[in-house]
C-alpha cells in the first residue's frame, strides 16, 4: 500500500513538498485508504480564518492492500475442506496484531504542517495585507489515532471475511458450509466484476497517457483513485445519479467530461443524460455494464450447484449487485474544501479557495442495481444450464 501511495503521490508532484513532508503525506494517504481519519488544521493569525475539510478514500491503495492481505490470509488455509472457528480466528488474530502495529505507526507519523506564501499564490493585494497585519497562513494535518485504529481494524475484518467468502478453496467452519452454495458464487462474481472494471480502466488510462499527453497526472489518477472513477462509471452505466460540484483549483483528471459537467456555481447532477450532453460516447457505459454484468452472472451460475434454478440465480445476483453498489456509494463519495477569509471578508477566491463534492442518490442506485441484477442473473443462469460440470449434471439426473 505504501509503495502504490508513494508512486501515485510522486506522479502527482508531492515529492516536491517542503520540510521533507513526502513520507508523512504517504502515511496519511495509507491511513485514509483503510478508513482512518485525517484532520486538517490551519492558522492564519487573529485577522484571518482558515477552513478546510477532506473526506476521500484513495481506492487504488485500498484495493492493493485488500488483495495483499487476503492472499496472505488464505495461503496457509488452502487445500483444506473444513476449518474450525478457533483456527480461523487464530490466523486472523496474528494478522490483526501486525496490522495494529502498522496502524499505530502510520497514525503517529502522518502529521505535518506547511506555511503558505500569499505571494506564491498570486495574491499580491492579500500579500500586502498579510505583511501589514502579520498574517502568515499555515495549514497541516494530523491523524485521529483512535478512529484510525477502530476503522482500520474493521476494514481488516471486512477484508478477511470477504476473502473467505470469495475463495472456493478456503475452508469454512462446519456451521457455515450450508451458506457457501448461495453466497460464495455471488461474492466471487462481484469481486471479479469490480476487478474487471479496474483492469479495463487501467488499460484505458495507459492509452490516454500514451496518446493525449499529461502522463504524470494520468498515472497519479490510476495509482491513487482508479477504482473511484471506474466504479463510479459502473453505477452511472446502471442509470444512477450523483450530485457533484467542482470549484477552484480542484479538478477530476480523467475523464475530462466529469470536470466539465460538475464545474460551476451550483451543485450539478451527474448521470447518463448530463454526461451525454457533453460527450455522446458515454452511452457505451450501458453496453459495458450489460456485457460485464451478464458475464458476472454467468460466472456465478457456473460456480453454483446444478440444482440452483435461474430465478434463484436472479435473486442471488440482485442482492449481491445491490450490496456492491451500496458499497461503492459509501466508498466513492467525496468531499473536499478549503478557504481563507481575511478581515471577515468571506472566503477568498483564486488559489485560496476550492471545493469538490460528489454524493450519490443511494436508494435509486440500489433500486436500479436490484433490477439489473434480476435480469442479468436470470439470463446468466439460463446460459450456464447446458454447461454444467459433468459430475453435477450426472448427480442431478441420477
């Protein structure tokens, strides 16, 4: 996680931060990737009032950590049919102890403050006021250790539980074996779906970097927030709507059409209709969703027992996709703002103020996911029926 965060921040230009702040910014990025809390602070003297807030999860870093931890947890459990609850808890506890130590180290190292120069920001008049009244803005960040440890451990627990659900070869306690026929194939299909979107987005990102310039910015977006973008595209392709606003120096690096729709004075709706007004190619999102969801439903059906009927596949797919979309809505929402007021005069513009908001219409997104899941789950079940494993088919006929 640290390597991915460091490479992404380096591509974004964070290596040039003063006071040797780069390692601490990397630590802060990893903290936010696992659900930790970074608190922004500022001080501009008695005549100025800074204000800032940040709620964003770099999901590329999150996904990398989840895959590595899941692989490490499952490795000693492979080639086992059944494992006791105590044994699984023991392996999880070993990982949790190491993870807790890492969280504490990250929490105490992710602290930094910076001094801002109004001259460097191009605010000549404000710089004169600052010199006259002794205004020297400072901004910084610290980590809320308690919440970081709490949410970091909950994130780890979620990763390990999901790893057990997804892996067909991982053992389960005897009491839970009856759930694996309905839960495991659907969980695997959803993880495969999300990873397929990430791979597709990475390929498109590399092509964009090679053909349209600005490779550093593009690779920074890939290494820090690629799932934020492609999973957002997944929900929009289903028909979901997000509310958003971009103002000031904030921006969405790829694709540029998102920035075009959201930049303005008011909160705008982000959906297929508003995006299509700027770029008609956005309708391909519907096609991509249909193809990949049908493929996921087919994979789910192929990994399920032969006795499962198509209508049951439809229900499993609908529930799994609804939970997946809910997770995306919770993880991909973004809120970032900062501003500086001097002598009580509002928030100053230019490079001294900015805002980025991205919020989903959660319930409508879940409803659309249920509908798409029912349709694709039923079709995937029908497509998989003649392709069952021979042993399963023979057992059903006998």
